[in-house]
C-alpha cells in the first residue's frame, strides 16, 4: 500500500528529540501514534529520537512549541524545516537490474487519480494489505463489486522492499552538513546522484543540508566522509548513526525491520 503523498505546500520538519534514558520508550510510542509523523528512528546511542513531522501549512506547530517542551522527559528539541528535496528514499535503487530489465518490469502508467473512496480503501488496507475485497467491502459498508473494481483501477506498486541488511548495507547514517549558500545546490545535487545516498534535503537551521546514507560498514562511512564529502569541499559535518527504525509509512508500528528502512530494489 502506498502512503499518501504530502501536499507540496505543507511544511516537513526533521526533528531531533533528546529524552531522559528511562523515558525513551514512552516518548517514542506517543510520537509513533501520531498521524502527522510518518518516520521515526532511534539513534545508535539510544538517547535521541529522529522523526519527520508533516507540520502542515502553519509553521507554528503545537507539537514543537507546546507539547514537547512541556514534556518533562524531553530535554531538548531541534526542528529543521525542509526547504528543497534533492532525493528521497523512494527514488533509491540497488541497480541490480539493467535498464532493459527495468523497462520490461515497469507497469504502464495509469491516469486514474485517487478519490475519497480510494483513500478509504488505502487507509483500510494499511494495517494488512492482504485483505480480500469482501473483507474490505464489509468494513467500508460498500458493495463488494465496487471495492473490487476500485482495487483493480488503483495504480500498481512496481517496487520490492527488502531489508538493506540483506543487501550487505549494515550502516544507516544521517549526515548534517553546514555549507555556504553558494555551494549548497552544487553539493546537494552531486550527493543526490551517489549510489549510497537515499536522501538529500536542504533545511533551515545551522546545518543546512541533510544527507542519509546506507553503507556496508563503518569503514565505508569513514571513506564516504573523507573521500566523497571531502572532494566536494565539505568541511563541516555531523554524523549520527541510526540504531533502529520505529515507524515507516504504510507499515504497522512495530513491524519495521530493525536498524533500517526498507529499501526498494530495481
């Protein structure tokens, strides 16, 4: 099941939330239950929560300005608003297939735009996409023939999701780069094309470029920083290792595979 696309005019915030050691599970659970937070990771150190907040059109989000600061277990909150997306995980590929093989496996594009009923069906499928048309119809109070027809008309998903660990990518890391404005676009565009990179966003805040990478090991991460980043002229970078993925769009909380997001192969 594909997670609904965010409104392009909605702000997306990258959150770094530090909590007291004994309160990590409780705060993480509360955040995971929110519909406006599709992504949650825990750092390898276990004292920081990394989350993506779809904050809506109003930047004065209550979670940031009221709820988190009022929580005693939270010791600090850093919020960076994404200004531009150079690459995200949905575009990442292992490149195991040739261009010809990818074309053969790509389904034709359909022009059907999801409406209210389609979104109801997708939301009902989210906990378990294996449900039958009859089960969906009963839950939605709709004729089975209508539900079956809508399921057939929905655009197919042409990606297979696997654990990056099974591909030998054992290290998931977030890199926070601080760049002069004149270099921001050049570096962002270059990193977006790198095979190890599964996310690049320019952001507000002291670090103005967020980069997410999957690599085989820590030595590979070291080479990426001292090689690729150094070659691009990057001199200021903070590295944070992801220890465990807690929440991803379209997946039940707790079903996310440990220490990584699921990676599309193709």
